[in-house]
């Protein structure tokens, strides 16, 4: 605007202001490749409330601010196990550059190979059929983890069943005293 529209008493006439263009230019989507990049892109998306984040997307251009940056740093600490200085996020707001910084911090700590095993497992799981995954899950289900009175099982289609009801002779702790 050349000048702000004013009301007769000299205040800004908000009704006369043009509509704001809130669209942002995003870089073409480049998918994350490594496990750390994928996890970091997912954290960006969750914290920012956006559907998809690529390697070249900037945290602050997507709507991030200092409070969300603090939340993201806390999630990186809890989910990736890396103590990320907040300054590093401000200096490296793109997923790609931040993933590199996180890898460097992990290497300083001596965790260079911490994701290699997980990446190998993920690639093996991606190649399994639904039936093979269900069989693996059923094998894990031999020891119920739901506590007393619960039984979990999976059908061949992979759908989990609700915990079995407690019989009349068993009791469940109520949590109250």
C-alpha cells in the first residue's frame, strides 16, 4: 500500500485493507531418504500441523515460531535421543540441514551406527506380506502384555481383537484405595 486507509477520526480503517496473501512458496517436494530424515520430517509435520514436509522445507516458512521450535527440540530429544541446542534449529531450519546436524551430534556422542539396525529391520518389514506380518505379530503375542485378565491376538488379516473379558473369579485392580 502507498498509504494506510484511515477512518475519519484518524485510525486505521481495517475494513478498507486489502485481503492478505498468506500463501507461501514451497520448494518442490524432495522426499526424505534416511530413517533420521523421515523421522525428522514427521516431527516437523506433527509440530507444525501440516500434512507433508520435504527435505527442503523450512520450519519457519511453514509457520513455525520460537514456541514451536522449543516443542520440536523437545520431541527431537525424546524421539531421536539427541540433545539439540535450540540455536541449531534456528541456524538450520530445513529438514535436510537439520538432519545433518543431528547426525553430527550423534556421531560426537559415538552413536554413528545407532540407526543402521533399525533401517535394516524397516527394509525387511517393508518386503513382508500382510500374512507374514500377522504371523510375526502373533508370535510376539504369546506373552500377553496387557496385564492380568487380558488376552490379545491378531487374525490373519492383521486386525487386533479387543482384550478378553475378565472371568467372574478373577479381579482387576481398580486403581482406587
